[in-house]
């Protein structure tokens, strides 16, 4: 049966391509320089450091924000979650325009994926390594946080 060999090869090639794509998207997340985004303007598709936001990614980011972030950052992003009272420094208020101006989309994305320590902040801000290969979800987080500043 000659047909089995090509299909197995195709699987192997597919796996290699998938790995390369994942590596490439991670590299894009890490290496793209900060874009010139207008203050509080947020990322438009294609202008941010991360992937295009899909409706699925937006829904996933919303779900994850409630389950992983709100405990410290608060439902509305004001840094007033129940877990924040014991923290020092406190989480930033995402609704504060000065804070929004002080930070790039790239730094927000890096803090979320690699944790506070990776961007020179406290390690109390935990990394989310499972998002490393989900750039669209990370982009949706950035979008969500930028919207809070408007
Ligand atoms: C255990 C509490 C905690 C959790 C959970 C948490 N954070 Fe944070 N986060 C912090 C603290 C504290 C800071 C401020 C760090 C500092 O100023 O040193 C912070 C900072 C940040 C920043 C600002 C980074 C910067 O460069 O200024 C972003 C963005 C952020 N968090 C997003 C998130 C998102 C999104 C989640 C959920 C996926 C999350 N955080 C989960 C505590 C938390």
C-alpha cells in the first residue's frame, strides 16, 4: 500500500510546520518593537505587538480575566480585587489614564505571559505560561485592559 507512507510523511511535516508556526508566533510576541500607539488608543488589529483578536479569543480572555485576574485586579480592573489587600505593591488601576499612557501594549503582553518579574515588577504578578502559544488571547487581554482606560 503506497498510500500509507505519504500520509505518515504528511503528518510528520504537519507537526514540524505546526511547531515552527508556534515558535514564530511566540517570537513575534517577544520581539516586535513597541508600536507607536496613541495614548489610551489601544491596539488596533495589526498595529499591536500581538495577533489579531478573534471573537473566540475575546470570549476566552474574558473568561480567564474572571477566573485568574479579578481576584487581584478587581472585576473592573481598578486593582481592588479581594486578593489585593495583602499585596505590596498593589496592582495598578487599569482605568487610570496616566497608567495607560505609561505602558506599552508589548509590556502588558509580556507581564501577562511571563509574569511581573519578567518586566521588572513584583513576582506576585504571576506568569501565565499556557498563553505563550495563544497570541490572540493575549491580544484580547491587551484590548480589554486598554478599553478599561477609556
Ligand atoms: C496574585 C495577584 C495577581 C493576579 C492573580 C494577577 N495579577 Fe496582574 N499584577 C499584580 C500586581 C501586584 C501588579 C503590580 C506589579 C508591580 O507594580 O510591581 C500587577 C501588574 C499587572 C499588569 C501591569 C504590568 C506593568 O507592566 O505595569 C498587568 C497588565 C497585569 N497585572 C495583568 C494581569 C492579568 C491579565 C492577570 C490575569 C491573567 C493578572 N494580572 C493576574 C497582581 C496580580
